[in-house]
C-alpha cells in the first residue's frame, strides 16, 4: 500500500505555528510561576528561623507536614509505632495532606510562615497574598485563587483570628472581588489553630470624639454591610472550619452553602454573657436550621457546641478527622469547582431568592437592636467584666 501523504497548506502551517507558540508560552509561564514559588519558599524557610514566639505544637506539625510535602511529595514512609508519639504525630500530619501537589504545599507553607511573621509585627516581610482582584493585598487576610477556588484566609493567628474593624472592611472587599472573579467556589478558613474567635473586643475600647453613640452607630453600619455581603454573595460559599469558631464567625454560617469542620472545632455564641444580642441573621437562620429550643440554648444561654453536635443539628454539613481534614475537604472542593459555574450560581440564587428579602429585614432588625445594646450600661459593664477577668488570668 502506498503511504498516505498529508498536504499541509498555508492555513495548516499557520495553525501548527500558532499551536507551537501557545505551547511555548504555556511552558514559559509554568517556569516563571514555578521559579517565583521556589523563591518565596526559600524566603519562607529563612523567615521561620526568625520567629521569636513558639507557634505551638499544632502549628509546628503543620509546618513540618507542608515542608515534607513540598520537598518530598505525598507521605510514603512506614507509619511509626504507637509508642513513638512524636514521630507518629509528624507522620499523621504529613499523611493528612494526601495527594496535595508539591507546588500547592510550597504555596501553603509560604502563606503559613508569612502569617506567623505578620502576627509578630513583620508584615513587611510577609510574602504578598495574591488575589484575583488585580493583585490586591490585604493586611489581615490571605486571598488567593487556584483551581477555580477563591480562598479567603483570616490571617491573625496570634490573635485567634479575631475580627478588627479594618478586617471587616477587608472581608467585605474580598467578598465583592470574589463575586466578580472567574472562580466557581469561594472558601473561608482561618490561619493557625483557630477558625475565628469572633469580634476583637478591643474594638469597643476605641471610643471616638463623638462618644459611645457615634461608635455604636458606626459599628452598626459596618456590621450591616458585612452581613449584607454574605446575604448577596452570588456563588457557592463554603466554610472550612479548622478550629474553634466564636461569635460573628458562627452566626453567619447560616448563610454558607456548606460548612465543613474538623472534629476538634467548636461553635460558641456568647452574646448574653457580653450583654449583647444575636447578629449575622442567626435569630432567623438558627431556629430554622436546628429548631427553636436548640437555637435558644446557643443564642440565649451561651451553649458551646462540639463539631459533632453542630453537625447533628444541621449547622455543620460534615465533620472530618483532624488527621485527614484538609486532604478530604480540598479534594471535594476541587471537584465541586469543576462543575458548570453558571448552573451553580443560578441555582444558589434561586434557592436564596425565596428568603433574601427576609434576611435583609432580619439583618436590619438585629443591627438596630445591637446599636441599642452597645450604648447600654449593661453591655458596657459586661464587656468591662470580661476584660477584668482576662487581665487576672
């Protein structure tokens, strides 16, 4: 048989050249990104030795695991014996990262070291957080987009990710950018051992010249805009609760589409203990999710829930073992992000449309009540008692 001859005209040659050019551009882009990540990784290793404070055993285990994953790849060594406690803890932490790529491990290692350096006052030395909003960086957040997932990390680990006034503004801005970017799913999580310890109560100590009334009204309007950003967010929103969650970080969970928690996470809304009242639309969403009695235990009587209790009541979607939390959750999220984005967004908006107007009305009512609470002697005395008790520890 005669060999088949393929004739390649000018158009075919043009397509071949364009394809070759695109392939070269992609290769160069990968090299540039890889070199940039490697450079940041080397910087992060040097910064680790400059830390003045011990970040704690849990954080050190995460650092170890990410370093091993970044330099070696997935854990492939035999599991240490049960009595070899230290090496077993290291092995479990490394193994929990599953099939995470070395590039992703290097980036997470850089982000974690950067957050620890920033917490000690070295924010200028922190590798800048990348966001999909034109390279915008934040002082109290790490925002990045990868695999069609925008991740917003609360980044005050030394303060248990307590939310300051500036942090509220940054989260609102990050949500607005995530709503417009090309990502499919948006994820909230915390740096370090805490998801979020709620309001930074030092917010209440910065009284402006206009007095407590001006402070209360300004705080109320900020809270109104903050909760509104969650109500109106158009894409799937997922909370990855990596540790204890308190206050506002818990109350807005009723507006997340999924809440995944590690088994050691807890959920606490101590409003009456501080002379305050519910926010984040929780006075409406919590009774709907868990029933009136259980909602009252949390919102009125300060009951703290374990992750498993919160899951049984419907506040949490699913609980994962600490050792495999990140590997299992991120594997799922990457699969979710491959789904048709318009279908996901439009379906969420259809589901939310039924109660969106109601949520805005609840938000307004809760904020108005809180402004009254913040100006009351009862709230002032309760917050002062909290600070006094903390000072005695």
